[in-house]
């Protein structure tokens, strides 16, 4: 069961300091405090999303002349829970707003952080460990993974979370020890009231596990920003406390990718070698309609491409691959192959096959010279019920037919 804070904000008086109380001004006030406190905010699907730490978000929405919202706090941790209350109170005090909070932990009223953490967060974590340690290895392999994000590839013998992968052996050890709360600081991003060394290390761990492509910073601004932030967080953690388990291997790898001279970490405590960090070192899956498709985790999404197809790529200097995909849905009738889709070049070979209930057609084209470079392309369509998935894969070196075909074969029915 999740732990949440729900709240609403509105002026204390009808006369509101000469400022009109509306959606625009309420959002402006919130953004001002976000900037002042060094947090980040985004707009998403009609909400203003304020991020206090990795996995720690507050959702704001203008509704019924109030600024309302909620925050799920059990993943980011008890320190984040306290920080949400602090942010809301600062916003209310600064702007003379009336704040109403629903907080079943009682922290908003009693301000007993240790009692709140023990009774609610540590109990929730202990119950979670008891639950997942009994899962079968052939079943579900994700827990506490962001619902709207990509789906990582299964890792043998491990369960994947927001912060890293845990082996079944490790999880069973936590559950059977009766001391699972001792492991909570490895799981919660923000476990204490203050931002201690564990906070900075765990913040870096989330970025390493979910966002880092383990690619050179020179490839893109996204790579540069993620790599740089990871290094800054890990070095801050190590400066504060050299006794905490430290991801030495990943730190040195990212330093190399960022052309950064690493700190001396010889005396730092290493993570156990079984610990797996970095979902984007493997395939990742994204969903379109009733199917999902797998692509290499180091591919970037081209959000500047205005075409109807989603475009993923690794960069000309870093592999030279492009993956284009979109889906068409035909309500009330079965999807069919479209012959024109396979006329994008001189066909060298076509392959038809079935993947369970899905039907697949692929076409490989003869190499083509375009703007001074040789392009090796293939097209594919995958049909399942009313949906047709349309795919183009481009390579810039020969001998990658099987690689391209394997990506098509990784498409899965998800309904």
C-alpha cells in the first residue's frame, strides 16, 4: 500500500494582497519557490510536476479555485515525505495561503520523524521484502519501477527496482534476517531528514540505473548532463562519508565517458559484485498500443523529429543506427500488410514468419549510397488483431541483418 500526502492551497482571505488568485499566479508562486529552493519543475498532462529528488515528485493541479495535489512518498523515502511537508508549508507561509494536508502518517501534525519512519516507511519496506522474496523467478521481475517509463529487460536471478537490481538471494537474506530495515537506506533515496551521503549516493544510483546510457558525453547534451550529474553526486557522497558502499566500477566508467579525472577511490568500500546497476546497458521495451518493442538501451529518442514515426538512434559516430516506428489501428477489422511499405528500396530478401498470434513481414534492401555514405536498410510490419506496427531500421555497416531481425523478434504482445 502506498504512502501519500494530499493537499490543497487557497488564499486565507478574499482580499489577496492585490493579486488575482488564479491558475497562472498560483503556478508562478510555486515556480518561484522551486527556483529559490533549488528544485526542478515540469509541465505534464495538465499538472505542474515539482521534483525534489530522484523518484520524489509533487503533483500540482488547479481545480475548484484551489491549488490541489498529492505526492506518493514511499519510494523516495521518509526524508522526502518530510521535505514535501516543508515545501508546502514554505509555499503557504510565503504567499499567505491556507494549507490543508491529508497525511495518514501523522507527521504533518506531530512532527515525529523517527516514529513516522519506523511505523510507516520501515514497516512498508519490511512487508515489501517479505512479499517479493517469495516471488518465483519465472514470474514478475519488477517492483517499485516507474509506471510510465520504459520496461527494462529481465536480468537472470534478479528483481529490478528504481535504484538497482536485487538478487533473490539478497532479498531472501533481508526478509529472513528480521532486520530488513537495516537495508532501507540502500533502497530509499532520502532516508534521513537531512541530505546525507546516502542521499547523494542513492540519487546517483537512480540516475545510473534508469537514465545513464553509458555513452560518451560528447554524443549528446542528454548524455553530458546525466554523466556530469552522476559524477557530482557520487563525489559529494564520497566527500561526506567514505565508509558507504560505493559503485566504484560505474563511477570510473562514467568518469571516462565524461573525460573527468576521478577522485582517489582506492580506500572506498565497493558494492558487492553481484549488484547490477544500469538497465540501459541492456535492451529496453516501450509500448505502443497492444504491442511493445525492444531497442538497445543506449539509443536516444529524437524529440526534435516532427514526423509521424518515433525515431530512436545511437548517433553516427557511435554505431550509426536508426530505428523508426509507428502503429496504425483499424477499428472493426483485422490489420493487413501494406505492400507499399516494402517499396522503400530495391528488395534483396523478404522474410515472413509468425510470433505467437502476431504475423510478421520483413524486407531487406540492397545497400544504397546516400550523401556519401552506404546505408543498409530493412522494413517490417507486425500485425496483431486491429493493430499494425510499421518499422524501419537503418545500419551504416554491413553484416547486421540478424541484429536487425532480432529487434523485430523482440516485439511482444502486451494485452
